[in-house]
């Protein structure tokens, strides 16, 4: 095989071969039906493995190819050099961009060019590539940069031919004209550029002396009709016009002259939704033809919504001056419906010229080349241009003889389009439409970035802020561009998804000979399945790739993968990802800022145990346990891959199901998930049913749930293997997944989620691949970035379109906030660890270890804290069998024997605790999970070679229950105090034996009882003090308490099962009356800084704070604004004010005015003095 021939390399699907490749392959490849599974892939410009044998086969009537394994293991295919242009023509000169709607001859005078602002009209050239939409396939020809369009200078005016967004091309196989309409723009864009390049002129052809063999007096003309008004399933690139639901017939009358008795060809397409066979009638000149349509299943919500078919009929033209066409739907019943996509008419017409621009095609079929003459009736000498090639327009010298005009063409052998006109017929450009001077640009001259952000101008400032963050935080070179700049050089100014992809491909192609590689693409802006309004001013900011299939729910999709399929043989949605891609579906500047704020906050997230918590949520299928079984396999996979993960399992069928008027519900699941999210999880994984509005038929996650999540400093990555939860391209709704990402007070940092209907089995496989890569490290021992995880995950899937329905809503350049360093235990009670060590009830245990790097060396500059958690043995439990399901057995490991804190100094740590009396006394393996953090780094580790069981005989008797200190919001709370509706419970504990949190003994838990409600278990919120296991505390947020008086009790047990209870009363104020209770500075007097704190009565809400600082004589010297600050409880702060190297802050007395605005809009102004004494 000639390896320099572009080929389509396939996964499970095949692609149509181009004609040249068919010719090359037919002689050498066997032709038979394909029966093998493809076992190779093309990615990163190489073939990894090939088929077992060579095959050529047909599929749906299209010739396709599979490639032989005679090729070597790493055969590098040649690169198609579409974009090896060093500099764009837009790099220099004065540039005026304008648009046109229709293909025609245009003119502009030198005086008009001067009026527009050009200093030297003689140096102005015209550039553009026409209005055709770019091919989705990389292997199809491209025009690199903008090409110059030839012009003719007549009396200081330029004349030229321009193509609009609807174009005719000749198909040499069918010998018919094909009409294409640009899906992204109704206008074509061009550029006047004043530069020093030589002007390209229209070629003049004088064939007056040749002898012709044939005279042509008739030309071929076309009519095109299409309305884009309906998208049947809000998916796919096909749009439809006339509906036959109420009107069953439409009449069209086109006033055209035509050759009577000639053949007229009508081609078109329509979609039909009917439960039985039906037909469409297409008639012209009273001649009827019928297109038959098969039925569809009207009750299917997954399969084919309508039957889409094309039609092609021939008619004999009658007489008259108009072409009458009637299209009717023969409805089999009242529920049947049909929609017209488009139709075209190809007909013959006498070539004549009277006035105006006349155009026609001449088609020669099955003939050898010959010299021909074109003759037409004309009243004056006119111009004849051949315009089927925009960049090589030719003018033919003609002659007028009486009322007949003619010109000659040498060696005609195919097809050509001509226009006839006089200078006065040329159209002038409507300068009142969009147009104007644009700045110079040179995208072709840019260096390869690590990451590209494509964003709307509205979000440009925030995208730049994100780029600056990645440059400083990750040392990534990030390029930020608006789509319009890319369109200028890659699609002649018209919106086009392929232009954006081709721009990325330019960097990818250049990276083959460079050490620099483009790795990530972030689409910073929302998109819609409706791409038609993208041409400037649209609210849908980044275009979307939509599938050709537009009438089958499970076959139609949108995928941002399109922008990352960059090898020469790839395109459409076929191939393997070469870069990581994510999208921010933002519509407002506030949302854009929120996305960047989240990324920056995520990089500075509160370190702690949440970084090793992973939560698996599973639906209860009505007829099986498949969702829970899959979730359990994933949970076990994750736990094995990352030993330090604490796996939380929320399986719906393990919870009480209740019946409501709206259906069955699992309120405890909603509450449990909210708790896991707000307490902190690094990953949330869902398996089960879903929709754009939530998760689970029992509404386990709703839009209102998502909006209530407040976890700004503990943002998880969500993985949802369900249907449509994160559909971002329906501009009429905000999906649940979008709500998770856009939640300004929490939600998620990113989602790997679905945009269309998906299937359980491939979902599960993809989910497995995700954890394979998400919990792995690269060759340098570093965590992978999200874009790399998703790229590798999708590339591991070798079949189907299911994976295309998964998208990354989020930033592909961030890393999941898993700890980078590891923690190892090296001694227990002073002895080096053995193959197994045993912990017994009531035993006092001291454990020591170290923070280690990837070479297992102690990181001696690591100073901070460690949170150890000791778990009792895993146990087997079962679900409840709701909805008559068979209960499922699964293992849990959630009995905590100890949860504490300790210091890490120079990479070393030790902690001491007493094993509770309440353990499972059967000997078996437990687990110790450790999370450590310093100012800049975090670490995690696990120790599983530890046996728990039996009782120690060496312990101190203790008959006293724990001492309990109970407060709301702050430690100065007094009995009967007032709080808001969302107060924070603060509890201090002290006991010589330590606090029991194991959960093994019946009733031996830390519990909270509010008024007479059922007690809530708070074991998981308890933390031991840093250096003393006999003391500890917990913090728990109370939500939406009703106004009035309340009683709250907390009960706790020590490890010897002695209990105590503490009770307080308090009063909940109405939240609407926002009030600031206390304001303080610390330290005050300030030396280098001071922190501002204040108490308020609207706990659990965000606030805005404006601080104005005045001198003692009332002069304002600084104003600082803090926006969208969220704090648990009612203590806001600290807000830090720093004074080092601030000459405008001499020592003295200052007054601060605080303007505090609550989330509800209530505003309070308060002031206080502080002293600066440096």
C-alpha cells in the first residue's frame, strides 16, 4: 500500500472511501462481506495494530475498507499539509470585512474604497474562500488561509464574482448539480485588504479563432427551497420546514422560463412520523410521483422518531412561464405527521440576456472534449464569465451579431457555470449591513500552546484570568481566542465548527516536528443544537457538532470530541481523541467568573479527609439490581486502585422508600447525598436512570437539591452514567449537570456526564475505564489532568456511539484534588510493622509513620497535620428489596474506631488512641486511612495489614461519661440565645478513655436530638484533638429551622460505653431580618495585618462585603470588595487586611465602614475603629 495515500482508519464504524483510494485499493484488496471485529486504532498519527486480514466490504451500499496487518506495528501515516502557512494575509495591511447574502457579480469604485477609509485604492485586494461550509472530515481538501479573489478593473471600479452561503456543485458521478446550504451562516464574508501583494486579475480568454463543433443555446438552471424551522428531537444537524400535521398540501409556483418538453429533475427529502406505511406525493406539470415511507414505533422513546428519506423524480416540462410544484402528504390517519426538509429543481432554459445578471450551467455527459460555442439572444455586448471556481474566474471574449451574442469554449469536457452581465448589472455591497475595519491578526504564526481556550468576547476577560492562573499555577502556556478570529483565517469569516477543529489541528500537525504538544482545549461558552444563529450576536456562544442522524433518539448526538479528532484520516465523530476537551456552558459574565473562581478555589481547597472520600450513588432498577451491582463493582475497583480512598455507598434500595402523590421517593437518600457532598467527597459517581432534570425515577437528585448544595471549599468531580443529565445544548433549559457546575456556592468542579440517551452496559465499561485512569499516575508519578483522564477513557472504548454522549463539563487542565504524596506507617506501639499487627478492644495504641515521595523517601520539609481514621472490619449487609426487588448483598466498611488529628514535623508523625469496647470481636482485617497536609502539599496512605479483634487485659477502669460542651455558631453562645434558621452546632467532648464513634454497639453513637425528632447519628463528624485523644469536637450544620424556641440534646459515649447527655435551648429568628451582631478586628492594634470578623443571623448564605477605610480626619484611602463569600455558621471571616510596604497607611487610628449585603439583598452598614502600630 502507498502509505502517502490518505485512508480512513476505522473503529467499529466504517467511512466511505474517496474515489482515488477506491481506485488504488481495488486491485490489491479482496472484496467480501466484513465479519471480523476491528482490533486496531489510529491515534497520535500511528497505527497501533491492524486487522487479521485484508478486507473490502459494502455497508448500506457504500464501499468501505479495512486495512491489512501487513502494515508495521507503528506505521506513521503521511501528514496532509492543509495549514502549513507561516503567516496569514491578515497579518499586515488595512482590512475591511464585509458580508454578502447571494452569489453574484459585485462592484465597488475606487472612490467608495477611499470613502471607506483606504488611502490607496489601487493597492486594495479582495480575499475570501466563498460561503461553502467546511467538510467535517480532515482528509477532505482545505484552502489554507484566505485566498485572493480575481477582479477586473473597469473605469476605476473593481468587478468581481462572489459566492454566497448557498452553492451549486457538479457531481460527475450522478451528472447532476448538487446544492449545499451553509448550516452555520446565511451570509458569506470577504475582506478588502490594502497591502503590497500583486492584485489577482480575472483571466481573459479569447477563443474567437477556434473552430467549434457544437453550439449551445440552452443552459441548466436550479431552484432551491429550504426552511429551517423545526428540529424534530432537538438533536442533529437536520432541520425541517413545512409541517404536514394540519395542512397536508403545499403549492409552489416558480416564475421561470424553461424549455418546453425538456426533462425536469426534482430532488428532496422529508421525514414522516406514522404508525403505518404512508407516502408523499410530489407533482409537477400535473405529473404525480410518490415517495414511500415505512412506519415507526410511536411508543418508542429510544428508537426512531421519524422516517427520513430522500426522493428524486423526473418530469417532462410543460408550457408556460412558471414551474408549478405541489407536495402532499397522504396521511394514513389523523396522528400521522410529516415535515419537508428541502427540495431542488434542475431544469433547462433558453440562454437569453435582457437585463440583470443571468447565470446558467452547461453539463456535458459521456462526451469527449470538444470546442463549443454558446449563443444567446442579447440586446447589447455583454460580459461572459466562467465562475464555477471562485479563485480562477475566467472572462471569455464574445461577439454581438445583430441580436445574438456568442462566445467560444475550447476543450469542454465536464461542467461549467457562467454568468452573463453588463457593468450596470453588477450589484453593490450593502454597507449598512455588518461590516467594518478589523485589526490585523496572524493565527497561523502562533506558537504551539499547551492549552487553547476558545471563548466568546463576553467571557474573554475571565478566560484570560483563567489562562493567567494556569500559567502561574501549572506552568502551562495557554492561548485565549474568540471564535471570530479563528473564523477569519480558517472559514473565511463564517462560523463553522470545522474551522475551530482545523485551527486545533494546525497545532497538532506542527507538533509532529516539535517538542511542544497541544494537550487541552476548553470551550468557554454555552452551545446549542441550533447552530443556525451563530453568525454574530447569538446567545449561544460556541458552536456544537451535531450528528447527521437527526431522527433517532439513540443515534443522534452532540459531541465536543469532534474538536479533538485530529489525525488526517479522522473527522465527523470517528477516531480517537488526541487532546483533552472540556466545556464551560456559561451564558453570563457572572457564570464565567464563577467558573474561574471555582478553579482557583479548588486549587486552594481546604485540605482534609474529604480528599480521600469517594461516594457511589446507585439507583434501584424496578426489575433488577443491575445499577447497584455495577456501582458496587466500581466502588470495589476504586478501593483496590487507591487504597487510601474511603468508599461511601449510597444504594437506593438500602433505604426506606416512601409513597407520595408524585410517586415513590427516597428522602433519606437525598439527605445522605447532600451530607456527603457538603462534608466533602473527591468524587461522586452515579449509576442508574436519569434525565435533564435529575437522577432516579424517585428524584434522588432534583434541581432544587442541586441549588441547595453549599460546599464551596470541597468540590467533587461528578461521574454520572445516566441519560441526558448534562445536556448542555438545549437552550430552552438548564440541565441538572449544568446546575451542578454552575452552582456558585458549591456543586461540582467538573462532570464527566451524558448529553443524550445512553445504555447501561457500555456506560459501565466506560465508567470502569475512567477509574483505571483517574486513579493512575503518569511516568513521573504525577496525577493525570482531567482532560488526559477523559481522553484515555474514551480511547479505551472501541465501539459504538455511546461514548460520544459523554462530555466533560469542566476544565480539562485541572487535576482531581487527590493527594500527590503518600503516607506510610512504620511502627505500632514502638515496634516495626509486621506482616500483620493486632489491635484489641480497650488497648491503647501508638502509631508512627512518615510522608513519602514517589521514591519512598521521607519528605523532610513536610510540616503540617495528619488525619488518621481507623476502621473496624468490613461487614456484609443487604438492601431492603423495595419494589419487590431481590435484596442485594454487599460489603460496607464504615465502622470507625478512631478518627483523630496529629502533627507532622519534618515528615514524621505519631498518634495515640484507645480502641473502643464496641468492636466486632471476631478477628479480621481492619484498615487505617491517613490524610496529611501542609501549607502547599497533601498526602494520603492506607495500612491494611492489621487484625482487629479480642480484648486487651491492660486498661484503666473508667465509670464516668464524657464531658460535653454545647454551643451554636460560636463558643460565646449562651443558653436561650438567638440564632438564624441555619445555625452551626459546635460540640466539645472530653473523656479520659476517648469518645466512642465505632457504631458497632447498639445505640452507642454520638447523637443529636432536636426537639422531639428522631435522633441523628453524628459519628462521622467527630474529630479528635491534635495531640490528645481524650478530647475532641464536632461541627454540624442545622438547616431550615422554623422560627421559635427549640431544644437540642447531644448524647455521647466513651470507649468503655459510659454515656452523657447535654441539652440547650435557643430561639430561631426570622431570616429575612438580616442583622450584624458583632464586629471585631484581630489583632488590634495591627502590626502587619488584621483580620475582620463579624457575626450575623443568616447562617449558611453568601454575603457581599465592601470595606471602606478612612483616616482619623475622614479621608477615604482604600476600598476593598469581597464578593460571594460563603461561611458555615454565622461567623463571617476572616477578611484579611495587610499593611506591609503600604506607605499610604502610617501608624494611627483608622475607621472602617462595612457595607454588608446578604444573599437576599438585605443590606447593613456598620463601622468600627482599629489602630495600626508598626
